[in-house]
C-alpha cells in the first residue's frame, strides 16, 4: 500500500509540475503575443526609454525629448520596413523557388501547401494588426521639422 502511495505522490508531483509549466508558458506567450500585436514593428522603444529614464535620471523635459525621438524612430523604422518589404519578399520568393527545385513531386506538393498556409496566416495576422492598430497620420516636415 505504501508503494502505491509513493508512486501516486510522484505521479501527482509530476502532473502538477507539468500543469504549472504549461500554464506559465501559456501566460508568457500570450503576453508576448499581445506586445507583438500592439506594435507590428517590434522596436522596444518603451523599454529603452524607461531604462534610460531610470538609469540616467532624466527630468521631465529630457523625458519629453526622449519620447519624441523614440516615436520618430519607430515611424522611421516602419517607413523603412514598408519601403524594403517588396525586396525582402522577392528574396523569400527566390529562396522558395530554389528549395522547390530539389524536392520530389510529393515533397513539392507539401511544400506548396505549407507556403500557402504560411502566406494565409501572415495575411490574417496583418489584417488583425490593421484592425487593432489605429492609423496614425504620417508626419510631414511642416509638423515635425528636423534640427
């Protein structure tokens, strides 16, 4: 009877450990996904700004300047990403052609299906981000003169 109790205890500890690991991972990945959905271009401006504020003991005026710089940088990076996206997609397209060239017909069929699913998933994620991210009007030189 004591062996059964011991094995039951070990099994229970194992199951509780697995359940807590799964729960922790789920919470972590949900939080990470929320961050990515909030900002499609993951420039950690808030993290950087907060670290600089605390480490450098910035005053209110400095914090405001830092906020402006990080916002401009994020916008500039988004514009850069939008401008270079077609070139990046062409590189990925060519790589797909190269990979497909050495596959068997069965593998090529599966590869095509995988690519189609990946494209659909990417497009859905983009639509979801567009619904969640409010449109920000582009800054022009008159609104935001450069020094």
